[in-house]
C-alpha cells in the first residue's frame, strides 16, 4: 500500500490496526516518500505531488485532503526538513516552503531556474541535478542562524557534491557556497546537537566514520561575491538609459576600493566594468567609482558610465575578496525610460 497512510490509536504508539488508514489518492502511480507535520496540517510527499491533509478535527473522520500541489514532490526523505517557521524542502523545481497556510517557492525570482551560471552561482536545475539525472538535495536547518542549507548531494553521486545554497530567513536571501562541505565525501542526514549546532557524520572508510559540526563560529578563508537580481525597473519591454548608480555603504577596510563593481545587461551572465556592450547601443562604456576607505558611518558611493548605458535590464556584481569589509544598505539608479519598445 504505497499510497496509504496508516495511523495509530491515541496513546497506542507503533500500533496500526489495518482499518486505521487515510486514502486520499489512488491510482496516480506514486508512493508516499515522506510525512511531516506543521500545526494542524499533515504534509504527505510523493515523488511528484504534495498532499496537504487537514487533521485539525480530533476525530479521524473529520480529516480531509485540503490541497494537492503538483510538481513539488521529493524523491528522498532527506530532502525535507521541519523548521520552527514551517516545512522546507528541495526538488528539481525549486526550494519550497509551507508556513501553515500555503506553499511558496523560496527560489523564485532569486535563483535562475535553468540555463547558464550567473557569476559563480549555478542555476537551480544544474545545482540539484546530478549524474544520471538524479536529484538528491539534502535539506538542513541551522537554528542559531535561522538558515536553511541545501546540499547538492550526500552520497558523492554527482560532480561537485559539496556545492550548497544557504537561505537566510531573516533577510530572505540566498548565498551560494562551496567551502562548508567537502567534495568526494559521503555524509549522513544531519542532527541538531545540545548547543543548537548542526552535526553530520561522514565516511572515512568501510569500518568507521567521523562527525563534523557546522557551528556558529565555523569560518574559512573563502572568496565572496555579491550579485543582484536582473533589474528591469518594472518595464521589461522598454530600453532604459542608465546614467549613474548610487550605493549607500560602509567600509571597515583601511583601503579605498576603486572600480570593484561589475555589471551585466539584458540577462547576460557575463559581468564587466570596462568595454560593456549592449545590443541597444552603438558604443561600449566603462563603469567607474570608488568605495572610500575607513567609512564607519553610512556614505554614498557614486558609480558612473562614460556615456549612458542603454539596456533593458541590469545586474550588479561586487567581486570577491577585494570588497572585504564593505557593507551595503541600498542601491539606487539614475535612469530614464526611452519610449522605444523592444520588438
């Protein structure tokens, strides 16, 4: 009975009479992979479908199938994790979240669904899809930081199995990381220890394993970069003239950082700050600007183009270790919409 949910009598744990079952879907050629709950909702995951079952009523006779969500199922139980905020899970279509009321996609509009790498970050489809088209992401929750970690593959069944995306519930943002885990290393599903740190075991050889903790103080020397979304100013069908970019920032470094911002236009994944070309322009432009040194209070840096940059959309990238110490509060653009509709 792969598509049947059994339940026990109250206070009779691990006892499942054959007549205590929920059948909400039959004949869909899918089995239940994982059960989770949040509030008074039971989430029943199949390979391609999620069933949200309302179990608010104290009597099983009052339980009912509240919602069927297609294309958000999982192939493996470890792709689902319960957090204090709701249930999170990852599959080929994105990283999804149930907050007790509705299912949302945490990656929508923030991580490219498929196609080329954006800067250093892979598209979601290429990230979760391993060798032989297997999709085995591991979902982890780090209570101290209120962060969700999605590891690409736990059994080293794909190239670069150590890749992970990290979602911060406080800011609603994603970070791509390759330093937290080790490639060519098989790991277990995680647990949360007494100090609210994540712990997992990894195989050393066939006879023993070691444990590793992802703690609040975990750190390593890594190159970081920050990439914005592709910004179309709410008018994707029109060409814009972009004149200047204003950035409110702090800089704890004693070094001024000049020309450390790069741009890509019209959905391109190639970033540059000189010889920037656009299909809407007859000329190339350069971007210049400086983050002043030792700025403990908020300051505004102005980045400008030699000539106006013509584009439909624009994305910004702050590159690597050279921007260490810079904190960004907001980004503004000086631009004008040209009444030239793109065909």
